[in-house]
């Protein structure tokens, strides 16, 4: 005949209340474990698991003490401690699973099985600790049901704790309701397990070694210690949260000030809902009132009309493809002013897997104005350099212009002689006149090139034939080369390399490099040769080299030749190579130098190009 027991409903209610208290602590502690990093996270994980495990274990033991049998019952305390260890282990598993960045279904299922096994293990280990003059038997069906309930309740608990883990408030009605539901569900497994047990009186002697009885005072002590431990855990969590909030507020204040100083605002955008979040600096950049709700339509209204279509196309493609984006555009402000902004957006995945963008935009208006001023200053400097160089070439240029003029005068005199003969020779006169026209065109062409170099203008960039630029400069500087007995050799690519650029500035680069080569050979003995070569480096780049047989690069100072104001010439400005490099780099290219063997130097530059049509 089985021993019939009954329940002390006051203790049953106490066990349920402890379960709710432990559930609330679990929801709160999970947030601290998730927010912590490094060794702090490990401390919160172990400390939180200990407090949570004690709460679950206390609910279990007070629930067991609520079951009153008409016989004496003692508990084997080493086994009791083992059951406590099982509860703490189950809590470690739970907090570890819910503190991960994402909880996949497979991870949630595995965690709930392990946690449920730990809780069920705690329960049945705890029942094994009972020492009483009876044989304990279990209903297999109810045992399986209790274990299944433990796993299902664990799955629900993990899902609920994972949902509340980012809760920033220390107390919330939603969290309290969740703890109440979870706390009411946890004892279901325990009391199902208790219902699975039945007790049959036995006459065998009891082994009461390491066994203790639990009095009413002991029950109160277990409950009291549990409330103290859980209360201290919640108090510590609350203090830590307050410190974290203060630290976050300071960090946000620093970030806001940094954004204001750097004119950089931040934003968040959810394309699926259209929700847009802006920082205060972003509102200031767009000059919108803080109460204005940002929308895509309102933003596009602020974009400069010339840029609005491109910005809309970029944002639509980014939201459709779920990819990062970066662009610059202009804003047309209400007061008529224009702002330039640089936008960078990075894709993140929300908890639901939906695409979200987090980004920053920087007001680069001052930088754009500074770049424009720098470009104007560089253009002025390049113009001065051209004028200075042309001044140095006055004698050679005069010679170049004088040649066709002299030839034209000679042909004109010949034409007059043919016409003033007794029998005018019209054909010879016509031929002489044709040569006059040709010489005049040649002189005009030379003067035109000189005028181009003297002009201070910024013509629009166009496709330029580099071979043609080289030939123009060879013609222009031919007199200077002849003056110093320098032979000029060209080896030009058969397919003319085309580059997008400013013809005059590219002419200036060639003129500077060729003049440097000429100057380097003025005083040397032996062969004086200036070799100019153009070739296609690859499908998207061409390379030009200017080589001489002069004195070569300055020893120990070769790395300084491109520095501003560095020169080895007695009357040099030290700006020619500096300007040339800036021109090449502004065209997306590169300029460098190297030494020749046995003497001389070579200067190379590459530019982006396209194949001739």
C-alpha cells in the first residue's frame, strides 16, 4: 500500500513566487551578460548562472518540502549539492545561448535540450537525495512527460530571455509579465515529476549518514538565502546598468560634440519600412528642424536638382541589392546656398534578417572650396611657370618664328622677280606664292602654340593624342636643341594613345621634362641625345619616357627632385618637376625618375588611356 502525501499550499505558492523571482532575475541578468565583453562577460555569466541556478534549485526544494508525507524524511546533503550544481550548469547553458549575437533554431533547440536535461537532472537527483523508510517508484510515462515539459519550458524560456536581453530599462511591465508567465511554467515540470513518484513503506534499515532533516526554520532559511542572493544579483545588475547608462550618455555626448566639430552626421535607414533615424548633426547639415520627420522624399527635395537623379538611382540600387554605397552630392539649401556632402552607408542585417543601412554623411563644403582655391592657385603657378620657361626660350622661339618668315620674304622676292620679267612666268610666281602661304601658316602655327602656352585658362578636358602633344613640343623646342647640338629622337606608339585631359597642361609637362633633359646636357662632352618614347603599358594605361645623356640625377638627393623649390640649376625655381607631378597626378597618373647607364636620367609618366577608335 502506497504512502499518501499532501501538499502545503503555502509552500507551493512560495515555490511559484521564487520561480517568478528567479525568472525575472534571469531576464535581467541575460541583458548584463549580453552587454558585457571580455572577462567582465565571463564574470557576469558565472555569477548570473550561480544566482539563477540557486533560484531554480530553491524553487525545486521548497516544492519538495511542500509535499508532506506521514513519515520522516531526511536529505543526503552531498546529493543535494550535486542537484544544485546541475541547476547552475543548466543556467550557464541558458545564459550562454541567449547572450549570442543570433540564436539560430538549431542552437535554440540544442540549448533547450541541454537546459531541460539539466533541470530534469536537478529534479531527479534531488529526489534521489531523499532518505525515508519507503521505496520510491516512478511512473515512466509521467517521468518522460516531465522531461519533455522541461525541454519545452526551456525552449520557451530561452526565446523569452533572448527577446528581453536588449531591454535597457531596469523595470518594465512587459518584462514583469514575461517573468510571471515563465515563473508559472517552471514549476509545472517539478510538480509533474513529483506526481510521477509513489512511495511504498519498507522495513529495511535507513542509511542516514550525511543526511539532514529540514525544519520549518530550515525552509525559511532556504527561501531567505534565495531572496538575498537573487536580490543582490538584481541590485548589482541595476548598479551596473546605471553606470553603463551614464557611460553611454557621456559617450553619446562626446560623439555628438565630435560630430559637430567634424561636421559629420550619422543615420540609420530601414528600406522595408522607410524608417530613417538621424543624429542632431545630420539635422543641422540638412538644416531641418529637429521635430521634422526625415523621409526619402524630403531628402531628395533637398538634393541639388542636378544630383537628385543619380542619388535616387544609387539608393534604390543599394536597397535592392543590399550592398554598401558611397557617393558625393550637393544640397540646395533654403537660403540659396549650396552644400557638398560625402555619404557612406554600410549594410547590416536586423534581427529579422531585413536589410538595414547604418551610415555617416560629412559636410565637405569647406574642403571643396579649399580644393577649388588650390586648383586655382596651382593653375596660376603653372601659368607663371609656363611664362617663365617661355621667357627662357625667347631666343630659340625667335629663331623658330624667324625661319618661316625669312623663307616667306625670300619666296616673295622670287615671286616679284618672276612677275617683273619681260615675259612674266606666272607658274613660277604661283609656286613661289604657294610657298609664301605655306611659310606663313607654319609661322602662324608656331605663334599659336606659343600663345596657347601663355594663355591663363582652364579649357574643358578632352581626348588628347599624346603622340601629337610630343610632336608639338619637339617642333617648339627644336631650336633650343639645335643651339646646343642635341639630337632629338622619338619612338612613338603606332596606335596613338588617347588620354582624357587638358592639352596645354600636358604640353607643359612635356616641355618641362624636355627642357630639363636639354639643360642637363648643355655642359657634357660626348653624345647629346634626347630620346622620347610613348608606348601602351596595358589596355588602360599609356607610358611616356624622356631620356637624356646628361649629368644624371643629383647624388644622394635623387628622392628630393620632386620637392618644391629644390633645384640644381643656378637660376632654377625648383618648381618645374613639382608642377609636372601635380599635373600628372591630377590626370590620374604617376611621374617618377630613374638613372641611365653610363650617364643621364630618364623621366617616366603614366596616364589612364583608351584605345583609339
